[in-house]
């Protein structure tokens, strides 16, 4: 009996200890979950709903400012604010977005910006850049990249220069002088040792690249020059060979014409490039693939996918407008980006993209090349259901938006006075 009592006491002690441990171990996670549950109960009680991100914000604010007791008031205030910011049913959000971007667009300048304090690198900004983004151009007029470095490459100038040399495209003409001998029909290449040392290129690399050109031979002379002879001597062949040699790529990535290394505060060394080749630059050792950016939307789409392209359209368009001092709500730009990327590809907003794919004949005709659209629709026997804005305005009837979307007829009975 005594043994049984001691065993029971031990079990009770253990239960008490575990309960105490549970009470001690109430981490923030559990508190967060409890608050979330309370918020959800309040929402159920009032038959309302809030996005999860707003619920998270309420939880964080309640914990920070110790407002757990006033949780219901907080939730109700959030619901009121959220519902005030929601658009009405049948709101013409597309037209509002178009006006919000189009009206400030009329005040934009047509300028080109000299980047990084250097006259040679130009970046298209203002209206031309906005048109480029909306047209989903395959190549921007001034492609460029902001190449961020990782680890020791950010701090060490020599390592940063090494990365820059691997990225910048170096042609034979950049590191040597060329002389054409018209009497003997030969070309003499005089390598510039200073430039070769700076670019970290050896004479053997130049010879290996020259071998790739057809119908010419390159021999290293005793004085360090390279003598080029033709398999089929002739004046025209000599000129063709000299052009091919001038543009011969020795090192670097195709498309990257020039690079500038700048030391940025709180960042270290950053490489700015004229020209863009996003996919290849990300493969270079020392480049931070998570932060490196380009202004070429199509290359981002090819490399990182449609979501990245959508985000880039939003940031590029927003930054272009903000740089001009034009404050446009981000949601309008998000709507444009969503329409451009809705089918998994980047489409232009024009007759070759979104506008040209509209089902309404009159809407397509109102946008561009009116006669062609009407003729083609007539030949095909297309039917216009008059559901959009432009076509209803053309026809002269109310638009199916806002108050025009309500089709309710009510017969009021005659209430006899008693």
C-alpha cells in the first residue's frame, strides 16, 4: 500500500512539473496564434473578412503597443478602413488606372540621363522609357545593368576589377594597334602590353582567338608582334580580314560594351554596365545573383520567369514616374503589369498585344488602323456584343459600368391615402 501511495505521489509531482513547464514555455508564437484566433472569432461574429496580411499587422501592433484588451476595437477600425479602400462593384478601374498614368504622362520630359557622372553611359528616362516598358520592347534603347558583388569582391578593388574584366567585352582593337601592309598584303598586330596587363589577357589567348578566323594565319614574331597572312591574297580579302580582326572578341560577355566600377556608401563596389546580358552575367563568379538588376524586361522574363518580369514592369514604371516627380498610386501600375503578364508572356499594350486581341471590333477600330479592322471584321462576319466602354460610346448608349451596370426596373404601386 505504501509503495502504491509513493508511486501516485510521484505521478502527481510529475504532472505538476509538466504543467509548470507548459506555463513557462509560452513563446511569442503561441501568443501570436492566440491573437489570430481571437481576431478570426471577432470577424466571424460580425460576418466580415480581412486579408491575412492585415490580420498579421493587427497582431503585431497589438503585441507591440500592448493593446490585447482592445483587440475588438482594433479589428472593427481595421474593417472600416479596409472597406473604405475597397472599390465599388462595377467600378471602372481600368479607365481610372489609364487616366492616372496617362495624365501625368503628358507632363513627362523626353530627356536622356548621363549616368554615374560619365558622359558615355546614357540611360533613357521619362516618356521614352515609359513607352518602352508599356510596348514590351525586345531590347531597350539604352540597355544597362547594376551588377552587385558578393563577399570579398564587394570590398577588394582588385577582385572587383577582375569581375569587371570578365564581364566587359574586350575586342582585339581595344588592346592592340593594327597596321595593314598593302604591298605584301599582310596585317601586323602590335599588342599594347599595358592594356593587356590591365585586362588580364595573355598573348597566347589572342593567338588562339585569331586561329578561329577562317582563311588567315597568325604567327608570333620575335619583337612581340603578330603577323597575319592570308590563304588567298587579295586586296578585298585583306580588308575583310582586317574588319574581322578589329571586331574579334578576346574576352568578356556579348552585349556588355563598357563597365564602370563605383564605390557606393554602405555597399562597397558596384559595377554599372552599358549593354545587358542578364543570363550570362549571373553565371560570373563574384556576382550577387539576388540583387543584380537590368532594365531589359524581356531578358528577366527569359531568365527568371513571368513573376519576376511582372515585378520588374511595376518597379521600372513606378521609378520612371517618380524620377520625374509624378506621384502615381502603385495599384494603377500593378493593374497594367497584371494585364501585360496575365497569360504567362509579356505582351505589349498596343495593336500587337492587349488592344489588338480585344473581342470587340469597334474597340479595336477605335484604337488604331480603323479601316483595316472594320474591313477584316466585315469579311469574317464578326459580331460585336457591345460590352466594353469604347464601343458603347461609339454607338451612343450607356456603358455597362458603374451606375450603367445596374439593370433594375421597379414598379412603384400607388399607395392609397388612408
